[in-house]
C-alpha cells in the first residue's frame, strides 16, 4: 500500500482517525519524551486550524498541525510528529512541504526543539529569538520569511 497524505480541520475528521492523530502526538510528545504536559491545548479546535497527516494501511504515521497566527496574519506550524516505526522515511518532511505550500506568501513561525534546528533550516527556517525551555526541553523560535516577488 502507498502512503496517503490528508488534511482537514478537526471538525471534518472521522472520530477514529482523530483519535489516532491525537494518540500519535501523545505517544511522541508525552510518553516517548517523558514530558507530561497538556498536549490537548484547545488550538486544534480553532476554526482555521488544519491537521495534516500521512497514513498507510489505515495507520497514522506522521502528523503536523497548521494554525493561523492572528497577531500578524502569519501561520504557525506545530505538533510535527512521526511514529517511531515510521521514522527515516521522509514523511514529516513531506508534510512540512505540504504545510508550507498552504502558507504561500505568508510569514511562518514555529518553536523547534533545539536539536531539530538544522532539520527545520532545510525548509528555510531561521532562529529569530533566544532559546527557551518548554517542559524541560530546549527550544528555539524559528521563522520563515515571506519570499520576495523576485524569488
């Protein structure tokens, strides 16, 4: 079977699939990283929030969340997660490219775990502020500028 890439607001996702997406995020960010925090932060329910995911054989393999940053009409990417058994296949990179296509012409921000700074840099993100600890994990704020009309 081939990998299928999907996207939808939370309200349009089948409840079983939504459970799978949220379970993946909890498995990665709470269980694997041993970081008890409120993974369900309410932002998934924002009317313009979009979940993107990769699935194969009815299994969710990776996910990304895309939000509108209402402060400056930019976008925010977050909750980038890949199931342990699916890592190394480029699924999160594929989802990042899809997310960035949806952000065309807009400033995009994210808070990267510091050890992934280089991974995000390959998509054009640069560190744009001081590092910080979030739930005991070093992070860096990063942004990707709106390309010039000549780009």
